């Protein structure tokens, strides 16, 4: 029996809209409910318990909207909460993780740079990924909390944005990295700027498309809707979402809402 239940997506703010874009491209006929926790953004500087409390509350909200699957479009939230969520709730969860395995396979110099948040880099899950897939490769990590603020402010290519991105990217290039991994769902919106600064010899990887393919694996062939609904909620100011959504998701028609959670 075909279900009309939507896909749920949660993030610390509007960065996870990069994942929404990929899911909509891969699954154009699926209804979607997105929740961005902009009132609590960024998650990267918060401790795991705080992140877990927020993610549980947002999961309850998404389940109240009858979501059949939930994408944690946030590396920090995935690291802090995905295992607990899977053991607590009956729906599938698809998380985010830095693409260390493909980056290690792709590098020619043997050096990979990871751009991520403090919470992602400090998590046990991240260290397991490095241990499992980083053998024989030099992995250099770089916490970039200011990248989240740039995206939340809709500042993707100003002179200020370039200066901030250069400060984080150029040391990795100087250290020999020929692959940069974007370890936060906010960062793909800065990918053109990061690529321009890093140069054409450097590969910049994000995992949004891989997440969309994993969602497709769970629900392939389940539903056909000619005009799928997309509802986007924020815990922050609705005016902020209304200002930045057309910039970040120019090809998606959505209803925008505020929700107190």
C-alpha cells in the first residue's frame, strides 16, 4: 500500500536545506517536512546532551506530522544522537557523516582536510570513521564555526566571507591536502567559494547526494505525487527563513512556518 506520509528532515538551522535540495532532486514526488532549529543554532558548540534534547523534541514534532523517515541533516546532531534515536523511535533515521572513506580513496597526495564543527570533530563516531577509513592517509581537521554563521546570514560570497573561508582553507592546502571534506550540511552552500579558494587541483566533497540516495533506498517506488507538498519550519524568526529560503532553495516551492519547540 502506497503511503502519503512525508519525509522528515531536521537540522540545527537552514544549512540542512542543502540536503533538502538533494533529496528533492532525487525524489521529486515525495512530500517533505523540514525543521530548522535556528533559535538554537549552532549545534557545533553545544554539548551532546543539549543536542540530544533538542533533536528528541524535533523528532517528536516531525512524527506528529506523520513522517515515515527522518533525515538528520546535521553532522553534529548525527554524532550526538543518531544511535539513541534509532533505539527509541520506530521509524528509520538517516544520518550525516563526513565522507572520510571516499576522500581517503580519492587523494593523490595522501592528505585530506576535514572542515567541520567542534561537536563533529570531538565525537566518538568521527574518530571511529578516521580509524576505519583513514589508514595510510594524513587527515587534518579544521573546526569552522564561522562557516555556519555565514550561511545562516545568507553571506555566501562577500569579501568578508572570502576572508573567513581563506583563513580555514588555505592552511589545509598549504599542508598538502588535495581533498577537502565538508563535514557540516551548512558548508555546501559555501562550496563554490571554497572551491575557488582551494583551486581546481583540489576536490571538494560533500555528502548530501549520498544521503539522498540512502533515503531513496528506504522508500524507492513507494509513492507518486504530482505536486508534492514541502513544509519548512523554523524555531527562529520566520522573517529570517523567508529572506534566505529563496536564495538557498531557488527551485523548491514550499510553505514556510514558525514553530515553538
